């Protein structure tokens, strides 16, 4: 199951199947896809944190259930449900943060890579175990991993299925922050509150600027960056921030006696 908790502009999504190390059955995958679609219709939502219940993050698809679905059509459905949900998650206007509180395996790592930011507990680890099941990534993780670490390193991680410690994940750029054991969600909440301090339009535009660089030719991304900057420059939030700065740092009139 997927539990959704709401705190104002922030939502916390918890995959709650600890007896299966938070592996996702069909019902959980459908609930995840529905949560993404509902969030896309929520103009008040600004940050989503995704984590797992208990001591694990996510373990991808529940292979005990998937053992009953053996056709190519079943495989396509499995890739489609989560693949589309993660594409929508990645393209959403709000910021998504994965709080990797424990081991992440296979599709679970793919889910984390589809988030905008990742916070990982120091005692957690990752592994792309798809090859051990004679599979490739199916939810977009292969492309997102290649984009992050390059083709050679992506091949090495996918073809060895080895465990990646939190320290190595941070060094490779797979995660952005490390947290003490048991504190991944708390650190993710702290990061979310940092982001929530800023103007919503600016946050959305910054996410769009970075995403443009991943999916568009360089010169097109540059053009859109300049356009977004110009729109924000003329927006009230920019001028309110500038006025606050000027009020704090008002220079004395050169013609006025001191």
C-alpha cells in the first residue's frame, strides 16, 4: 500500500509493505501512479517526499506476485505503469525528494533516480539487481543512470549488480545529501523546508531550467533559460525581494551631512 501524509504545501508518500521490504505489488504501483496524477492537479503542492516504511526504502516490483505474470504483455504493462508514473513525477512542477532510509534494490533505485533530489542514510545501500533476474531496468532507470554517471560507469553498475554504499553513491552523484542512520526522512524534511522558503514560481522555473538541459539541445535550453529569467525579473516576487534588500542596505545620500 501507499500512505500519503500532507503538511500544507508538503506531501509525504510512504510505501508501506515492510514485510516485503517495500516491494511494490500491482495495487501499490497503481496507487503510486494515482498519487502522481492527483498531485499534478493540486496547485497548492510544492514538495513531495517519497520514502519506505520500516528499515528498507523500496525493492522494486514484488516478484512473488509478478511470478504469476509471464507474458511479454505483462512485462510491458509492468514497465508502462511505473515508467509513465515516474516520467510524470520527473516532469512535475513540484520538487520530489527520495528519502532513502534503507536498502534500495532494482526498481527501487529507479524510483529514487526519477526524483529531483535524494537524501540517503549513511547505513543504506543501493543495487541495480535487474541483471540477476535476466532483465534490464524497465522504469527508465537505465537512461537516468547513464545521464548521471556516464555510459561506462552505468554499464559497470548495471552489469555487476554490486551494492553501492551511501558514501560511494554520494561520490558518484547518485544522491545529493547523506544523513545519519535513521535520519533520512528528517534530513529530507529539512531540505524540503529550505526549498519552501523560496518563491514558488522561481523554484518551478529552476527545476525547468535544469530539466531543459537534460532533454533539449544546448542552444534551445539556453534560450528558454533567458526567457524564464526575464519573466521572473518582471514578477512582483523579484521586486519585493529587491526592495527588502535595499531597505536593509540603504546607502546614505551623498549630499547629506553625516
